[in-house]
């Protein structure tokens, strides 16, 4: 008990200091406020850069170097915010001893973009004014804006704080595996306050990015397979021999594969320039049974018809999907952090203080 209260006292002091030093993050367009810190070199020129501009700049640069990073950042916000809210817990590295951190969870296979988050943190004019949780949210926003060619533009607030818990088992307990059926997916999303239509809208994120063979092996195995286009399945079985990591969206395969798979590209932009673009082509693929994950295909198994209706709407009307996807992303980005206490990490990969959580 005595030890605990000493610890609590130190904690209170730290929190007090942090609160005292903490100022609300400048609103969009506001530059630095009166007499902001001048001791930190601004990488983009002389002036203090607005934190949102820093995020945009670093994310845009990163996508320029590697388009896949945009998809990684969009997935990162889902995997952070779904587990005890948006608290930056997914960014923490495991310690050499003790239990595994969140990013080691099975559901987090292939998770990436951590170096981009670190880069943003290191290039902020006032790094202490933006939490790691805020950076994850803002980075996903910018990635969504960029990959959608500016078509998806949603507003997010800042002011989140970072958590002090990061657990692989906690992540695996709440992140949906790709083998979930419709009722399980629906329940998983309902537990976070998301309805069927939002589930369908958010699953459209699988328009971009990639997956490991292990994430869709069940679909290629005759014992465990859920309905999938036979031509698509045959083409995949051949292709994974060479490429065990596949694009989520058949649109992003080459023309030979698409033809072999019998893909109907009516209404889909399949030019080279459109590869990797965040548009509504996921719904075209899904309604043709040409998606990788069981969880995607399962959206067709809604007896109420809601999920199917949403898919038809989003396939037909890209603008409608841009709007609803943006709204659902904003809602996801607002899931409140839950935890025993909070801090704003200096290094997004390491808790500021030692703790036993
Ligand atoms: C509905 C339940 C969902 C399931 C079961 C699921 C499952 C998966 C799986 C298994 C992968 C591939 C991982 C790998 O093998 O490398 C993946 C990738 C991805 N997921 Fe989901 N996901 C879901 C929802 C979401 C949501 C809500 C978002 C974002 C809003 C999202 C965004 C992404 C993105 C962008 C990728 C590609 C990542 C990359 O290329 O780095 N997913 N998802
Ligand atoms: C997206 O990023 C690329 C690569 O950096 C850049 O050329 C392009 O202008 C960006 N697009 C938008 C809409 O921000
Ligand atoms: C963390 O930073 C945010 C700004 O992103 C600020 O609003 C909040 O008060 C800070 N929290 C702590 C515990 O310092
Ligand atoms: C297919 O799934 C069954 C049941 O899970 C499993 O026993 C079998 O090993 C799988 N086959 C392949 C080729 O992975
Ligand atoms: C296809 O997408 C690319 C990239 O977004 C765009 O430049 C081009 O105009 C689109 N073509 C059509 C026919 O919409």
C-alpha cells in the first residue's frame, strides 16, 4: 500500500505537470499561436508548421515512396481504436520480458506504418502537443484523403491521450478475425456502437491493401471454403505459389489474372493509375464473389437484407460510399480511450513511465 501511494504521488505530479504544460492543439489553419516555440527547426521552412500540415506532408511523402503505406495507415486506426479506444496502444513495442504488446497479436499480422508515425512525431514543431493516438487518427485521415484522390475528406478532432496498456491477447479478444460469419461480425461491430450499414461501409477499406495467404487460406480449402467464384479461386491457387501476399482487391491484379478469374470490370476503373485508389470497387468485387476474406463474403448473408442493400447502393453510387465511409471513419476515430491512466508518450513505441499493466 505504501509503495502504491508513493507511486500514485509521483503519478499525480507528472499528470499535473503534463496538464499544466498541455495546451489545446491549434485548429486547422492556425499557425503555432502567439510566441510558439522557436527552438525546434521546422523541416519545411522557417515558420512553425501546423501539426495537421506536418501529418499531411509526411503521409503524402510516405505514400509517394510506397503506395502500400496508405492502406497500412488506414488499417492502423481501426486496429488502434477497436482495442480500448483510440489510445495509441497499437504502436507500443513489446519489452524483452513480460507479455506481448498489442502489435504482436495474431489479428495484427502484416500491420505496418509504425515508422511513418515515428517520423511524424519527430517532425512536429511541438511534439508534446499531439498525442500518439492523435497522430494515428490524423495519419489515417490523410491516407484516406490521398488514396481516394481527395474524394473522402472527413473532419477529426485532436486532444486524445495515450494509454499505458498494450496487450496482444486483449487485441485478439476484440479484433474480428477474417473467418467470422455474418452474425459474429455484426455483434463485433455492435459492441462498438456500429450498425450493419457502417460495417458494410467500413469493410470497403478492403478496396486497398494486401493480405497474407494465411488470412484467406480457408477460402481456398475445400473443407472450409465459403462460396467464392471458382475461376477466381483457381486463379488465386495458382498465383499464391509465386505471391503469398495478394492485393485485397481483384481490380489491382494484372489483366491476365482478372481475365482468368472472370472478373467483370463494368463500372470499375482498371487503368494503371487507378490501381490502389480508394474507390467503391470493393463492392463490385464482392457482389461477384471475388473477394479474399470470408468476412467480406459474409456481408451477403444478412437475412434482414440491410447489408446486401448497402452493398448494392455503394456499388452503384460511389459518392454515397465516400460520404458514409468518411462518417464511419470519423466515428471510429472518436472511440474514447479506456484505461487506468493516460499520458502523452514522448516516443510512440515506449510508455513514458515503467508500469505493470
Ligand atoms: C470487418 C471486419 C474486418 C476483418 C475481419 C478484417 C480483416 C483483415 C485481414 C485478415 C487483413 C489482411 C491482413 C494480412 O494478412 O496481412 C486486412 C487488411 C486490411 N484491412 Fe481489414 N478487416 C476488417 C475490417 C477493416 C476495417 C474496418 C478497416 C478500416 C477502416 C480495415 C482496413 C484494412 C486495410 C486497409 C487492410 C490492408 C492493409 C495493408 O495493406 O497493409 N479492415 N483486414
Ligand atoms: C497523394 O500522394 C501522392 C504521392 O506523394 C501525391 O503525388 C498526390 O498529389 C497526393 N494526392 C492527394 C489528393 O493528396
Ligand atoms: C495530451 O495531448 C492532448 C493534445 O493532443 C491534450 O489535449 C491532453 O491534455 C494531453 N494529455 C495529457 C495527459 O497530457
Ligand atoms: C483444409 O482444412 C482442414 C480443416 O481445417 C485441414 O485439416 C486441412 O489441413 C486443410 N488443408 C490444407 C491443404 O491446408
Ligand atoms: C481512372 O483513375 C485515374 C486515377 O484516379 C484517373 O486519373 C482517370 O481519370 C480515371 N479514368 C476514368 C475513365 O475515370
